[in-house]
C-alpha cells in the first residue's frame, strides 16, 4: 500500500508540471492562459471530489488508489515513449 502511494505521488507531481508546460507550448498564444487555468482547475477538482467521496460516501478507497496508480504507470510509459521531448 505504501508503494502505491509513492508511485501515485511521484507521478502526480511530474504530471502537473508537464501538463502545464505542454499546455503553454502547444496552445495558441491567444488561448494559452484560459487553457492552463481550465486544465489546472479540472485536475484539482478531481482530488477535491475524490476526497469528499471517500470521506462521506465510501470508505473502501484502496482499490481506487491501486487502479489509479496502475493507470498512471501505463500513461507514464506511453507518454515517455511517444510524446516528443519538446513540441
């Protein structure tokens, strides 16, 4: 279980930074600000809703964390393989 937390926490920090940089580089300059704001707010709101859900509705959170960590590991492998270093 501790390993899952480590994997998920390690990937989240990198994902936030990488997504923000790619939004800035790829987005048209006219829309870069709004796209970065929407992207960061949507990522943050997922954690807010998950926190509220597992606090008040469902107490069995380990399988959701394990599933999320596996999906992030697969996503990390795909992005490291196919996404160019810089667009």
